[in-house]
C-alpha cells in the first residue's frame, strides 16, 4: 500500500455516496432469466456503463450479444504497464419465492450492518467495489496504476450462453495479463481466502427403451425386460458400493493430490457437523481415501441429477414400464476433458446396459473444462500479499466444487488466469431469499481493490 | 347336451333378437371410471335387471353400494339341485384415445363377422350370452336345470372397491356350489381353454430421503448421499442379475410346479416371436429355469412399476437430489400371502437401504391373494367336458398372469371356486380402441352356456 492516504482518504470521504450508488443499482431488477425483465437488464447495463464513465474510464461501450449485452470498458494508461481485465456481472437471480423475503428483493434495506437485496452479494456489490476503487485511484493519482479492461456481463445467471463466442471474437480488445474476478466468495468473514481452482462439467442423459408401450405387468412382467429395472441396474453401476466412480478410465487423467496440497486443504477449518446440519443429511458420503473437503474441492464426481420412468401417480398401476431416463453430470478436475468423459460414459452405458434394453446417450449442455491457476502466477501472489496485509493473517488456499466456465474460457482464449478477488461470503444467501452483503466488506473491499490494482503495477 | 333340439332351436330362432339386444346394451356408455357417466352406469344396471326379468328370472334386485350398484338375480328351482352363481360386469373401460377408433365406441357396428364397440368383449357379450342362455333353457324346459344366482357388478373396471364387503354382507343370498365367470377369455379362437389360476398382488411404495432439499452438486455432491443414487442401488437389489427375485424369503411358500403341470403348460402353443412382436421388446427376460409361459402363469414376480427422483426437465440441472421414490408390485402364486410379502419387502428395504438414506415403506392398495381352482372341482370338469364336445378337441389348461381379486374373494367368502367360462379372445382389443367380439362366439357361447348349465345339474 504505497500511497494509502490519497485513495484511502477519497474512499472514506465518498463512502456514503458509493453505498447509495450501490443501493440505486440494486433497485434495478436485472433478472436475466425472465423475459419480462429484459428492459430492466438493459437499464442495468446502461447504469453500469454510465458509472464506468463517471469513474473516469475513457472508453466505455455496450456491446450487444444474442442475449443481454456486455458492458465493456478500457482505460489504457501506458504501453509498458501490465493490463488487468476485471470481470463481474450485473444480472441477478430471480427473487422467488417472494414470500420468504423479509423485505422486498428490489427495495434495498440496511439492517444490522447488512444490506439486503437481490444481487447484493451476487454480484452487484462486487461490481460497484471494483468501479469505485478505480475511481478513487484515478482521482488520487490522475489515473489507474495499470491498464484496465472491464468485462461486465449480463448473462452469468443463465449460464453465459453468449460469452464464449464473444470472448473469442473480441480477443484483441480483451488482451490482458491477468483476469480479476469481482464475482466469487471468501471462505468466511474475517477469513481471507483465495480460490485456486474450479471444477469442470460434463454430462449426458441416458434414455432406455425396452418395449413399444408400457405393458400389463401380469401379462408381460414375468417375460419381457422392465425399463425401470434395467435403469436401476444401469444407474447403480456408475459407482462402486464404496462411493468411487466405477466408469472405466474416469480417473485416468486425474492429477493425484500432492502431499503439500493435501496439507493445504487440511489446514482449512471444516465443521462436519455444521455442514451436515446445513443440509439435513445424516451422514457424509463419498470417495474413500479422501477427506470431505478434498472430495468437494479436488476430486472428480459423478452425480445422478434425476431419474424417472413408469408410473408416478397416486396409488398403484401395475405396469411394466417401457422407458426410463437418467440425467448424469460429472464435476471434473485437471486434466479431465469433458468430451472424453462423455465418451467414457457412453462406453460405460454400452457395456453395462442390461440385455433387452436399448440405450441412447445424449450429451447435456454446459460442458466446461476444469480451471486451476498456477500457484506462481504473479497476480495470485499479489492478491495473497494484499489480503495478508489487510487481515493481518495468512489467506487460506481454497477451491470451488462448482463450475465457472468463464475462468477456463478466459484462460483458453486470452491466455490469462483468473484471480478471484471477491467479497461475498457463504452466509450471504446468494441465490436464496434475503440475500445480503456486509457493509464492512463494502468498505474493506474497496480499499482492498485499490491496494490490489496498485500491487499489480509490480 | 341332453336335449339339444329344444333350447338349441330357441337360440337359433332368437339369435337376431339376442344380438340386437347386445347392440342396444353396448350403446349405453357405462364407463365406471368417469363421474360424467354415472347416469349411464345406472341406465346399464336397469337394462340388465330388466333383461334378467324378461328372461324369466323371478327375483331381481338392484343393490346399491358405495359406488355403482350390483344387479342381483336369483332363480331357485329346487332345494335338491345345485346352485351356480354367474358372475359378470356391466361396466366398461373408458374409450379414449377416441381418435384411434374406426367407428365410435358407443355406436356398435358389425364388420366382417365382428361386432365393434367398447365393452363388446369385456364384458357385455359375456353377460348377454349368460342371460339369453338361461332364457333359452327356461323357455324350452320351464326353468333352468339348476338354481341360479346372478351377480353382475358395475365396478369391475375400477377394481371392484365395494365388492368385498358386499359379498361378505350378502353371503347367504350368494350361497352357491360353483361360481361361473362370464368374464375372462379363451386362449384363442377355436382353441378352447380353461383358466385354472390367477395371480395375487402385493405392493408397496418406497420413499428415500437423504437431505432437507435438493443440493448444489458442486458444493455437496462429493460429500453427502444422493437420494437417486441410493435409490438406484436399492431398486437394483430386488433382483439377481439373472432375473430371480432377490428378496429373502420371497419364494419360501411358493409351491414348486409338479412335472405334470409343467407338461400341461408346455402343451400350450406359445409363439415367442409373435409375443415379442406384440410388445416391441427385443428379448425375453425372466427367472432362469422356467419357460416364458411358466413364468407368466405360475411363478411369482416383482415388478418395478415406477421410479423417480431429482430433475426431469429439459437440459441440465446440477442438483444432488434429496428424495427418490419407487413403486413395487409383486404377482403372487399359491401359497404366498400378500401381507407377508409386504413384510418381506420392508425387511429387504431395511437391509439394503444405503447408509445415509432414510426409507419409508407404504403398502399399496389392491392387495389380493392368488387363486387356483382344485383340478377335481366338478364344475371345472363339467366345463372341460362341454368344451371338448363343442370344439371336438381337448381344452387347454391355462392360467392368468393377472390378478382377479373377485375369484379369491368368492372362494374365501362363499367357499366356491370360480370356473372361467368366457368367450372373449386375446385379439379382441379389450381395454383398447376398436374393441370387438366375434359373432361366431356369440352364437357358440350361448349354446355352450346352455350345455354347461345343463351339465352342472349332474
């Protein structure tokens, strides 16, 4: 923190205004999933573009996509300075179920040091923190310490369908040395952390057919295959009884966890009882030989997301079902390849499909490669250094069990790794009723961003 | 056939009228399952009662039930004569899908020697055959050769919910030496047969729960149980890979098939290719060590009728489902007991439910004991003799894989075994569009009933 007084003073003097701007932004119901909110999403994009301009960003553009637009910004200060791309999104999840909200989702209120509104944690506070930090740096120093690209999308909550072609097409205008995500979360309040990997995703639907129609079980059940029974056998074949994935080749490309990474994960506090209580589950489950955190963060999984066939109504219907279906997704770790995993699933189905059942395997959308940042990435090391100083403690090294395709897409298309530098917390009710964001983190996050962008100048 | 001329002449002279009466009866859309047809069901009951009276039956009564009424008739001729109860039903299946009918379901038409209408085969022709045969005997001989009780229900197609208490309450008025069912079917045209057993039924629904709500598979899938996966394992545990039921104790009470019964079944022609083609199945399946017909007719089965859990919509939803459900029914053979089988299923679930899943087992309605007639039953032997003479060939001994609770209820409550003496054929589209009945069987069935009731006089 080379010149704390200047930008720090600016931030302190303008904190109330910045918070008020966040409140204004939160009043816009930019729900990307609902067509009725299309105009609101446009309004939010305009708000973001205007706010970038008022922060001093010289090149701001709303770039249309097949869906909701991208808000793009560029502040080039010098050819010999590094360039960081700041990623965030201005769309939000739908607010329902509305009756569970204590105050309306798009009427932000502050209670007990928390700002309640849909999008507060995911991801409008993060977006405003980044912009206001840039404003403070610019006002204090005449401009940001590095070159900046702003990439604020409006489709994150619907899976970023238009992002991959857009990134590819705009590669030159997006060129950067590091990607900084203002979307993501910290491990816990006062528990600084850095996410170093996210999982990939690959999945398929398997449809089984055993006959032309559902059949009378008295006439046929004893003599022809039952699609539901065949599916139960097939669906049960994807795991060993111990909980390991039983698909041949599934683990072939998985990098074994080195001892130092296992130690790193073991150093992260994990309260099993609280974890179970949060879900209502009565027992942990998973691949033997790994801790729950290792499984969630660093081991691949195969999940049966849905299974159905035959009669689901009230009472009894004595049919021998003719078809059954299962949806499967796998969470992938380096160096698993989504297309290869789908091929392994297809082979598994071909080999384990019971006789008399015809199987069709259809890949599911949403395939994504796993993402991991190199531990010697300078932007990651700089983030660790800023967090260490800010919290006066060593940041935890964490990982995400979820999938964030954007990280891998930027890595692949721009050759730049993403550093998650974000201030949402696991208890902020993201995607749930009564979403909120800590005011303390709004204040701290803005200072952290100023320090971090300064640190990236090297 | 002691006095063929008299009743035979009467039948021949009145055949056109009798057929016209059947057509009139078929015009009444007595669909028991649909509340909108309640008045039609009443009309059909009145029609049947009137027709019994015009046949000469002295005591006819419409007995109300909690649902559709029973048409009861009694013709007592002499205390020293045996009594037969003739069973049939006057209600029909719903006709939909209507667009698949070549002519309207309740506008009977004759094409190529077949009478097309909903209910033609199941079971209005059978009911009219029995009444008109009694009329012929009465007109020719002054009364029937034996005492008769008529039991024509209006709820067969909805599972006869009011029949068991009614039979119990009316035990005295239903007392008989034999039950003759005018509902049922022959093995094939010009292939006389007698059904000697029907299967019982017992079932349950199993509900599994692993957590309070569906969970994010990235955050939780690697660490807590998945209800769909647990259900797949559990559902796959009910059978051995070879197709035998794997529930402990399931076969304990099953009477092994004696060599002579296996020979009897082997003597029944069974076209595997045609059977498969009729279903669209590509392979037979079932318990090893038994032929397809043995399995369908004489071995118990466990059928998974429906299975569901998790996400069933289009595309992908990366959830770890918290609940899953399966519906199971078993077809039972002597001496399996429905309640005992449900208890075995409960024990199996308790023993095979994967850790972390809570199982609830709920018995399904429709439990029924298996039924079998003693082979030396005089009414069965008399039926065989009549069929042998009528077709000039030995009738086949067949069984039903289906469940007809009424047979076992009459056996239990009245101490009388049911003889299936019926003229529907497997190709008659019962329960399907374009249901039909052979005119030839209407003529032959009436003669057969006269001969059979005469034979029952001993």
